[in-house]
C-alpha cells in the first residue's frame, strides 16, 4: 500500500492547492508547511495497523542493488539538468516558476493567447510540485525540480517490486526483473532526456495499479486503483483517459466477481478521480484554456504517415531494442494472470493511436515527438506483466506478502 | 531454463545500454561549454548559448516591473525562433514573454527585448542596452 499511499497523498495535496486557488488564497510557504503537516498527521492517524515492526524486505538482492545503481545514475545526471527534457524549459518549468512567483495557479497567464505553447489546458500537479518545492526551498532551482523525476522513478521501482512479490515469482525473476526494469528505464531516461518529464508520473500511475490488477478485486485494491487513476488525471492530459480506463477495468472486474453492480466499488473508484477531474475541467472551461488541437475528425488516410513513424519510434536508438515491448500487450491478453494489466496497456495505446488519427496537427512530427514517451508510460508495467505471465506454474513461489496495494 | 536465458540476455543488453547512455551523457556534459554552435531547438542547460541569453535577460529584471508583457525577438529562422522564445520565457517566468511574430503581441506588449537582432519601429523607444540585446518600451497613444 505504500506506493498507493504516496500517490494518495500527492492527489490530496493537489486537490487542496486547487481549493486554495478557487478560494483565492495564495500559496504561502507557511500555509504549505501546515498543509503537509496536516496530511502527514492524517496519514499517521489512519495508517494501516502493521502486524509487526516495519523493516526492510528480507529478500533484498543483487537485482535491487542494480536497480539502486541505475536510479542513482539517472538521478545524479538529472541534477545537472543536462538530461532534462526540453519540455521542462518550454512549459513544465515555466509554469512551475510562474506559479511560485505568483503563489498560485496563474490562470490569466495560462489564458494569454500566445501561451497555447505551454499546454494551458494540462492538469497542473507537476507545476504545483515544482512551485511548492520552490516556495519551500526559497527559490526555483532546476536541480531541485529534477529530483522529482528521481522520486517518481524510485516509487515506480517500489511498485514493480510489490507487484512481483505479490505475484509470488521466484527469486531470480524478482531480482532480474528489478534490474532489467531499472536499467531499461534508466537508459531511456538518460538517452531520451526524460529528467523533469511528466511521463514518469503516468508510468508510475500505471505501475501503482498493477498489484491490485493482479489479484482479485478488493476494497483496498479499488482504492489503490482509484488513487493511481486520480494521480494520472492530475499529471497530464492523457492521464484523464488513462484514469477512465483504470476505473473501467477495475469496475468490470468487480462486476465479474460479484455478478452484480457493485455500487460501493463504483464510489471508491469514482470519487478520487472525480475530485481531480471535475475541478480541472471546470477551471479549464471557465478560463478558456481548452485547446482546439486536442481533437478533430478521424482521418484513416493518416495511416500512411502513422505507420512509418511508429516503426521509427519503436526502433529508436534510445530504446536499445526494448521499444518492441510495446507489442506485448496483445499476447499478454491471453494470460489470465495479467489480462487486466495487458488490457489497460492495450487500451491506452489504442487511445494514443486514435489521437494520432484525429488531432489536427502535423501527424508525422506528432508521432515522432510524442510516441517514444507514450511508450515509456506503459512499457514498465508491460515488462512486469511479462515476467509474471511467463513465471512457470507449480514452481515453489518466492515469499509473497499480504496484498501489496 | 529458456526463460532464464532470455531474461539473462535481456538483462545483459539493458546493462550495456545503460552504461552506454551514462557514458555518452557524462562525456557530452563535460564538453557542454565547447558546444558553441547549435540551433535553439538543440540548446540544453549549461550550454554557452543559454548562458549568453541569460546574461542578456538578467538586465530586464532591473528595469521592467514584474508581471509586464514583454515581447521577444531573435534572429533565428522561423522554426528555431519558437524555441529561442520558449527559452526566454523560461528565464523570465515573472513576466508574460510573448513572441513578436504573434499578431496579438503588438496590442499587448509593454516592452520589447531584441536578442542579437535590430528592430526598427516608430512605436518603440530604446531604454537600455544589455549584453547581447536591447530593451525597448512600447509607446502607447
């Protein structure tokens, strides 16, 4: 539950900042500290009662060490800003610095006609985190902002570990899986300049949903999926359809398990997402931020442009061959163990394709500039699902703990 | 056994990939101050081109009130000009930095920064020469 709990905390923080904006209350550093202390207090008060003193997992091994090495290497380079995504300078960082300067979401700034370039309709969690970091540390420093990517990478690895342990894979699979995932993401993160990118958050949201999607639906799992979905919806605009997919898949699983409409599960799944999406949408409409480039008419003739561009992105040098993992959701759908994860990945990729067939922008350039990062959002979960799906049945499983969240 | 073999090969490939990317990035970072060419879309933090722009824009803060609409112009060709503008906006987050090429900027801009390019217009009044650029006030009737 730890990764889900972290995402829940970030979602609640985002909702509180949105509330402050609506009420016209500036984000004073002292107020932010009070909010964070309050959230921490609530988390402590309502923490799950652990049966024993928390300690490091007893099965740490070589793979975890390799993962830590990859995480450290990526993060150290990120701190130099040399591997920062250009979008950090073009819009994420601009928004974060601006929000810090005015101590709030500057909707008037976002609504300026030339600021179509900064995706004014995007959800604002990442710029809010940048702004809060700047306000609490006394200034907007790039290195501090880049650290967030290290945090998201670490949480993603923690989520992957939880999923592999919960699935009861053997020790070699767990260690090799951790090492493989961290090295692939670290290599792409460095080579494709992903420090400061919001795509880490979407990848993290998908991974946080993997443990509950790998086990029979239960209330704790519903909440974990709900907060993963809400976190995605607060992070990037493609996080909104992802949130819908996560909620839909978990709801369908609940219906299949209970053979009736589970209203409580629907509420558990829907409320956190609604708490994020509704205010975002209302503010975007109210301030005229929604962009016409988000959608258009379906044009099948674009396949001639999309196909070659997709081929090029899957073969991108920075993927070092691992881009082909994006094709795995299809065969993974045939594995009952990981079908829900494969379904989420496949549906999200289908949605991305739909956007390419409809968005009124330069299609070829759009695919080349965005699809590598859209692949990055799902490949971590796909790799974990592939390891779980190919785990031989009947082997003595590794130690698996209580539901990992 | 086959599964472990495949996983092992994948792991070896990923390790080589990671080390290659780390090595390339560290080498590029070490040489960043010698990267004197490059169009704005190729700029990265720490490159001399960004430092030059930063020096130019540092003087804007001393003169222009925060929150002002500042138009920006650079000599880069059309596509690259967009990226130069985005870097200027990042370096001046407390201002509304608008591209001079946008038709809506003319009505809103209160100041103009020209970076390595001269602009002649009767509506602008030079108020300060900065390192590598000029700061103008836009006259309103």
